[in-house]
């Protein structure tokens, strides 16, 4: 039983609401099928935009004191730079220890700036190594260490050893020694 075009057109005219609903349903189904992958992309974009919005809100909230923090950090960096030693400035580096000797009343027996290890291009700071031998009384040596620790340069003592100071004969006294010798291996923080 074949349906002719006239019968089909007649049936469409007889039930226009049903025909419109079927056509619209087919249109919606085709559109939904063709655009189904766009929903996933839209969700991903929404999540990215939400993250970006949260980050921007946090940046705005945290930037209220940014100028003051920048000034504080700049001042701190200037203070650090002022306290660094330069490996190439041997006379100035040794003068620091001579000043400590004069203020504490100790006597420098040996003072050497040692060659630095390999310089790393990624590091901002490099230690400048020193070998120091100082003699004096126990309170003088403690004062020397305290001034070294709290001095104008950042200092790290790698090793320290106390020994009684040898007497004029080259031997050690058997009693309580008046003078001691301290031998230090230390680093002062410097620029590469």
C-alpha cells in the first residue's frame, strides 16, 4: 500500500500540530547531537575562567599592601648587600679581622683568605673562606667570637679549636693557661 504525495500532503494538513511537533523534535535532536561536544568544552572553559577569577580576586586582595612590602624588601636587600664581602677585595676583607683584633685586644697569629670553590651561576651568594688563628685570654677570645658572630658581615664558623698558647720555650704550661689560641675555619657571605 503506497502512499501518494497527495495523501501525504492531506495527512499533513489534517494534523498540523503533530507535524510541527515532529519536525521540531527532529530539529532539536539533530542540534543536540551535533552540539553535544560543545557542552564539555564549555564546562572546561568555565572551570578555567573560575580559576582565573579566583586568582585575580586573590591578587587584588593581596595587593593592598604591595607598595609597602616592596619598600621593605628593597630595604632588606640593600642591607644584605651592604653586609656582603667581595672575594676580589682582599685588603678590605682582611681589614675586617684587623679591626676585630684591635677592638678585642687579641692577637692575630694567622689570617688567610682561601680560594673559593667552584662558582655556581645559579647561586645569588657565595661564601668567602677564611682561615684565622687568634691568641688571647679566654674572655678576649669569646668577645672576638661574639663580635665575629654579630659583626657587620654574615659569618658561619665551620670549625673551631682551642689550644693553650705555647710559652717562650715552645712548650705548654702544666697549670691553667693564661693565654689560648683559637683556630677557626669560617665563611663570610659574599657575592660571586
